C-alpha cells in the first residue's frame, strides 16, 4: 500500500484512495482543515485496502481519525460514499449529503434483493433489448440470484447539504452548489477563499466531485434506483417511460453552466487530477453533449427503439466489443439523451409502437 497524499496548501489535502478492479483507479478524497477539526470531502470505496489507505492518508496530513469533525459527500455513488459509515463509526464525525441523494441511499437500503433485477428487466424490455440480452437476467431472477447491490449497507447521512448555503464549517467559507445531472443530489463545494498561490485567474477552489473532471465525461443516466419503474410495463403505451419525469442531461447542462459562472481559480475533482480553466472544460463538455444530441437526432430520421439507438450511437469502442454490463449503462446514457430531445420537442414516440420507437420531429 502506497499513500499518495497531495498538499494543495491553505489547509487542503487530497488522498488517492484506490477503487479495486476499476479503470478509474482512485477516488481523490479531500481533507479540509477547520477550527473544529478536519472535514473529509467524500470517503472512497468500501474495501479493506481502501480503508487502510484512507487512514494512512489522514495520518500523513497530520491528523488522527478521531480528530475528524465531519464528512461532506458530493454524491451517493459507492466510490464516494462507500467508507462513510466506517469513518463515522471510528471518529464520531457527522455525514452530510444533499436530500435528493439521501433519498436514493434510503431506497437502495430498503430494496429487496430481486428488485433491481426486476427493474432492469422491465426497463430493458421497454427499451427493446433482444431476448439474448434479457435471458441471463431472467435466469438470475428465477434462481433468486443476482449480484448484491453495493449500496445496501451505505450510511444514512446525519444532515443535509442545502443548495446555495454556506456550510457550518468554523474558520472556513464553503458554499454548496447543487449540480444535479450525474446524480439527482450531486453537489460541488466552492471554497470561497483566496487561492493560496493566487497565480491563476478566478476565485477560490471548487471541489467538483464527478461533475467536472479533467479528462472524463461523467455518466448521465436516468437517476435510476431499484424501486423505480416497477410495474411501469403494465399498460405502458407509447412514450410511457419518457413522457413523465426527469431530464438529467438537461439538469447536467444547466449545472455545468452554473459551475462555469463561478470561475474558480482551480478545480479539485474526485478523480484524475486538479486543474485550472474550469470555463474551458465546461465549454468542452457542453459542446460534446450538443454534438451527441445532434447526431442522435440525425439517427432518428429512421425510427428506432432505445436499444437500436444505443447500438448505432458512437461509443469508445464498437458495440460488439462493449461488455454486457456496460451495454446497460450505454442504454441509460442513450435514454438520457433521447429524453432531452423529447423535452426539447426534437423527437417523439411513434404512436402504437411496442417496444416504443422514436423518431425525429421537424
Ligand atoms: Zn459518480
Ligand atoms: Zn466517482
């Protein structure tokens, strides 16, 4: 175990906590010193090696685990919130999270083991997934199998993170910026203090979680949770799953603009590395999604199901080479883009089609 700790100066450190068997490699857990003891921003994946790295990292920053005052969670994903329960247990620190993500944590904890499989089956069938894709899920459901959800034992937070509010952190000035998109309750935290090196233009530093990363486009799906959409197939007609509800990609693009307007001098993301020029990165990400939406609209000159759309969209490799589980993620990404087009009035469901096919409008 090697501990990679970076001193970002001004009472801010990052600890690279490994994510086992994941190409992302690490979660950058940030430690922020306050007058009442250090506060962690995210905690890392729940794994013994990750835990040891986190503990060693806190020590390397010059603190003990019992000094910890609180834990601020950018969003509920297990590479960010996984170790929170352990940290709270070992230190007595409170855990804070935006209410929309706390709701996801609560629903995941309460979900029956088979519920996620039921949800996936319903959703994929409605998307037009072929039988050979559904068969393994049906088999797992019938035999009572299926993987355990990583969030089943995730910690319920002790307090909320209110959008736009200054956090109660003695001696520090940190404002919560609600940035839904990657998850419904994702927050960025703006450290409204002069950058310690003050060489870069902009103001303060932004803990950006997964919202703004230097070299990765975060996954935008449909805010899925295991108890969503159950029974939605009964009596579902054209556009049922898309007619109501959320527009995560729209949320994400709005959140990006909001963060761009903050013009932080430096961004401290939860993966990869710290970077400057937040505005440039924001513009690149918005352009990426606009381009994707335009291409999708062109593909819908011919009516397609969500599955067929996902098959023909451009991914980081040909569809045939995308592994089984990643295809499910690709389908939800396609759905999020499709929903945006439907919201904008650029696409619609074809009446009477089952599974629903979509076509471009105008
Ligand atoms: Zn995430
Ligand atoms: Zn992440």
